């Protein structure tokens, strides 16, 4: 057998073999959708689409399921809303921050600072989410709980929800730090890929460096900026461990009409719910619900990945490898 | 605006800018400096706490489930778990990723299929790790995969083991290895291939003897990045490895019994010892997190070294977002 491997391979067979391996990726994606959807099916059969809607306390509904009930009743709105809130806020802040930082790296940073900041971005992208979560739960959460939440605020909502400091605010801040490096990586590549002559043309017409950057480079890199936002959204949606550590783990939907208190209210996004309920999977109702959460995330990320792939295509015209 | 009469200096003074532009300029600086500060704070804080709580004995004593923290041991098993899981994951991911990249770049026929595979990799890269974990659980609890993990009396498959977790981890590393290999292959000039064909070599012979040796640094870069991702992932470990404190072996075949058994990694150890988990031992969590951070940073430095070696062979320089 080994002797045959050492012989020259027939070209045709090699192509087929490599092609088959490559198509395994597609097979895995199909399997993923099929398996997760099959496990999730009972929940959707019982609840229909009102599964996504509000109604009742989601924590006590899951609690009933854990205790072996075959009652599939679940209204997942607080969890979905939690995901939407953390992701939306983090991507919105992160995009502004990442765009400014990318412009700084490409245009304004002195060479010595650039030599520091580029590895720093890569380092931030590499820090495991559990370390972000650890810093969040041991440093930021107690700080917010002791110094930012006032006793009066705690008292005012004590019959609805406990304000311990684990909150939307902390979750959003850490999530922003986690997704900014991903966005910077894509945006910086795109800004570098904008043909030099375009910007030089703008400078020759008498605009300053910032204007040249903002009106020419950033505009030309718009597809990549959209792609960066889309991919960062996918990453933020799926962040489970860090969010389960700092979000307070309460199936509560923060209400924007509460004023500033809104930012201090706890929540629990979908991905964090999956991690925390993964231990009670032997109860059929919990199992089906958890797979339904996963299915929702899977479809969102499938959609976002394809959107990001399509958004990047226009940049390939001028040779950007992103 | 006045018409410039003399050639401007290389760096114009920003005093001539409009106020809005000056504010934007200041904000750019603030963002850049802020980024460095955040990274410095995170690394500095972890280093201080880590050095404060990390004792050498922690590194080579087995953990145990005592509430009393002076008796709950160290994290030898999680370290071994991290190493084992990383090796399994990258061992599965590298051949598949390299084969896929070679096929897409060198053959790529039919082209619609090649494009589908390329976007498929992108989809895998964008899939949340927790979804991969939960999918892995559904997949490996099928009877077909019973040999990979513990099987109960009634035939129910447990689905959690080093093998199953490693298989799912490989999906996390795959896009990294694929992306770097593809870039390396695309950077090789056309005439290198033509010279090889001109000598009468077939395509596959060219790939094996010419192209793959040339992209070896790229493959190693991708593999190092992928290993960093595997070592840093928590969700798959918590769901698919069982996150038992010690390495629990399964079955009687030496070697295979560890692979079929459950265990923990540094990430799940940190998670379980943080206030979010059952352990609630912040000191142990800090110490383990510091070791974990060192591992990840070391893998990143490895990337730099490899990339520099690659640059010397004249193929490919480093690129800032070697991430997705």
C-alpha cells in the first residue's frame, strides 16, 4: 500500500480525491443544518412561530422543562432580544471605533507606533473569550455593581430583577473590545488595497490628509467596511462563554424605556443559554429548545457569512485579498 | 481656501485644517492609543494576577473536587487536555484544509463547485463555536459513531470525548489553515508551474514536489493560528469534552482509552473556577488563565517567526489580519 503511494499518482485520480475532500466541507454544512433542524423540530411543532414572541417568564418555562415536563411551551423573546441588543450595540460602537483606529493605522500613525499597534491588534484578536469573561466577571462586574449602580436604583426594581452589576453595559463593552480587532483587520487590508494614485489625486487637488482618507479611501473601501460589520455581527451573535459569564444569566428583556437603568439590567443571549442548558439535555423538551436556539443562530450566521462573502466581492476588483 | 503658491511641506501642519477635520484627527489618535491601552491593561492585569497566584506546584498536581482551595490541587490534567485536544484538532484539520486549498487553486473544476467550496469554508468560519459544539453532540450521539465515545448499557452513545471534541475543533482551525495555504499557493508565480510541466511532470507531481514544499511556511503559519484558536476555545470543551476535572479514560485499550474518555482544558478550568462556574476559586482561575494567555501569545510569536521565514523564501510577507 505504502509502496503504491510512493509511485507517481495518476493525475485524474488525484484530482477526484482532492475534490472529494474539498466537498466534505459542503457535506458538513448540510449535515449541520439537517441534524440541528431535526432536533429542533418538536419545539417548533408545539409553539409555531409565536416561539419567537414574548409571553411569560422564560426562565421558569425552561425550569419546568428541566424537571422532566414534556411541556414544550416556550416564549424565547427575552433571549432573542438579549442577543439583538448585545450584538447591535457592540457592532455599532465597534464599527465607529474600528474605522477610526484603521484610519489611524493606515494614515496617521508614526512608523514606530504602527510597529506596536499592528501586533497589538493581533494579540487582542487572539485572547480567548474566557479570559475576557474572567476579567469581566471579576473586575468590571463588581466595579459596576459597587460604584455605578446606586442603592436607590437597586431598590426601585428589586421585585422585578436584581441589579448586581452583571449587565448589558458590561456585556456590550467587552463584546465591543472582542470584535473590534476582527473589523480592524478587514478594514486595514481594504484601505491599503485602495490604489495609491486615487488618494494622491485627491491630495493634489488640495484637500488635507484626513479629507483624502475620508472622501476617497474610506469610500472606496465601503464594501469591506460592510463586510467587516457583517462578519463582526456573526462573531458577536455566537459569543457564548464570555456573555454567559458577564451578562447576569437572567432571562430578562431590558426595556429601553427605563432610561439609563436600561444599560444596567441583566439579560441572557441565546448562545449563553445554550452553554448553560447543555447539562440538562437529557430532558427532551430542553434538548429540543436548545437545538432550536442553535438553529436560529445557525441560520443567522449562515445568512451573515454569505452576505459578508458577497459584500467583499466588489473589493476583489482592485486586487484586495480580504 | 487660498490657492497654494509654494509647494507644501511633506507634512502639512494641522493648524490649517478646518475644525471638523481636526476633531476627526484627534479621534483617530484617541482610537489608536485607546486600543494599545486596552491591550496593555488586559495583558498587564492578567500578568500581575497570574504571577501573584501561580505556584509551580499548581502546574504538576492533579485537580480534585474539594471545596477547600488549599486541597483542590493544580491543573496538570487541564494542561494535558489542552495539548491533547490541540494535537487532535490540528491533526484532522491540516490535511483536509491543505487538500481543499490545493484543489480550489490548482484544479478548481467545475468552477461553480470551487466557488461553493470557498464560500462553504467561509460559512464554517462564521459558524459560532457553540453551534458547532451542539451539532457535534447530535452527530456523535448516533450509533454509527459509538466507537468514538462512551456507550451506555442500553446502547445510548454519550457523544462526549477527546475524539469528538477534537473532530469539532478541527472545524475551527480549518478556515485558518485553508486561508493561509490558499494565499501561499496564489502567491507562487505561474512560471514556476510551467517550468515543472515543461519538464514533463504531471499536475499532481508538481503539487507534491514543487508547490507544497514552497507553501510549507504558510501551512505552518495557518496551523499555528489554528492551534491558538483551538487552545482558546471554551464552548466546544464545555459541551463536548464533558469538562470533567481529571482525564477520565474509557475502555481498556491503552492510549485509545484516553482518547475515548472525557477531560478538561485550561479554558474550561478557568470557566468552571470563575464565579460563573461551580468552583468559584478566583485565584486558581487567574493562574490558569495566565498560563492560557502565555500559550496563546507564544503561538502568536510562532506565527511571526514562521512568517519571517516564509518571507525569506521570497513568497509571502506577514499580513495584519491573519484572522478570518
